[in-house]
C-alpha cells in the first residue's frame, strides 16, 4: 500500500506541479522553491522538507498526502512509510520542477 500511495502522490505532484508547489511552499514556509523544485522523488521531497522545517518525515508525509488528496489515513496508522518499498517509474530521478 505504501508503494502505491507513493506512486499516486508522485504522479499527482508531477501532473499538477505548478499548483502544488505553491501549496507546499505555503505549508512549509522554511522551504525554498529550489528545495522543492530539485527534489527527484517523493522520498527526496519529504527528506528536504523535514530537514528544513525540523518536522518529522512522518508529519511531512501526512501533510503531502493531504495536499495531494491521497488518503492521509490509508496506511498511516499501520506504520507504512513511503520508502517501505522501492518502485520504479520512468520519471524517477527527474526533479519535480523540470518540465519534460
């Protein structure tokens, strides 16, 4: 379930990046635009935000789920994390801010 959610979130982020990046920047004021634009995966984005804001990665994951509209309560209570399974996508390792 965590891998599926991670893929859903990454897909939503990539499809709606311009809109969602502003929400992320509003939600996490300490994070710069270059921090979020240069993230290459959901895990990287979570780590960058957690590092800048000093929030836990779990907190950041839950806020991203809410922002993107992927159920924050699905899997969150079962101890599943984004990085629990490693999936592969064609857009992986491409920064969210890069336009294909």
